[in-house]
């Protein structure tokens, strides 16, 4: 049965994954966000307790 011969398919698998891993990660890692996130203000927010009139 020729399907059970791993010689051609193993090399196709190895070469395709090598190509995939050589091309895709550099493209993904080089991605730049168009808008850098702005830092939030450093002032502390006051946490007032709520007045629940029905409790």
C-alpha cells in the first residue's frame, strides 16, 4: 500500500512546516499597532460607599 510509505510525505510535512515557521513568525512579530495605548492618569480614584435606601 503506497499510503503507508512515509518517505515522500514525511519530507513534504517537514519542508512545509519549515517554510511556515520561517515565514509567518517574523511577519507576526513585526506587526505594529497603529495607535499606541496612552497611559492612564496616576491619580487615585475615590471609592465612596453607596447609600442603598432600600436595604
